């Protein structure tokens, strides 16, 4: 039997493009920190389709001089942002993001943690409340976490996570 040999074109113009017609390049956001860990404390309220959350995020600076962090946070109400000692941090929350001002610039490789206390009522994506039987579930892929959790929401962002969920009596 003859061996089959794959023929490869040496001319790049002979190849079909990978992208579909009309597709535009999409790039992930520039990363100035690496997220190392998320510690989530969540309390869903089924009657009002509300999630009360507190997330502690530990990050490591990739480059020096990091003074501001911008997280994805779509339609979340941000109640407080604190540093690892519990001191209030200056922040501004818009319809799509949360910007946190750090008290001092981070050096390359330096680790810091901050906690965001927030809530969301009937999120449009990412967290779904079901009435019968009462339940809630999350779907954060590809970028739906931002609708229920203030975070660096991109598919390439990976970190360890711990989650504590406290439900009302009768919902376990």
C-alpha cells in the first residue's frame, strides 16, 4: 500500500482565511494584574430575585505602578469597597464597570486584596432565578459573570475560587 502524504501549500495566498467574512478582530483587555483568588459570600433572596454578595479578590501586579483597578460590573449596586484591613477604598461605579483607587501604587509582583460588597436585582444575564421550585443558578461563560459579580470578566482570566452561599430557611 502507498503511504498518503499530506500536501501543504507553500503559498499563503492559497489558504482560506480562518475568520468568517465580516468578522472583526477581538482582543482581551490589557492585564495589569493577575487574579489569584476569589472568595465569594452570596445570599440569594428568591422572593425579590435579588443577590446580596461580598467578594474578596486577591491580585498580583504584573507591572509596577498599578494605582487603579477596573472591574467588569454590569448593573450592580456597589455598597462598599474595602482593602484587606477593612479600610474603605475610593471607588466609582458605572452601568458597566467598577473602578477602584488603591491607596498606594503596587510594585511589580506585589499582592493585594480588596472586598466589594454589592447587590443585584433580577440580573439580565449570568444569574437566573427560577420560581417553581425556587432556585437560582449561574452561567458565567463567556462574559456573563459581570452581570452578577464584580470581577475581571474575560475567558482567559483564571483563578481559584471559594464560594459560601447562605439561603433562607426552607430553601436547602
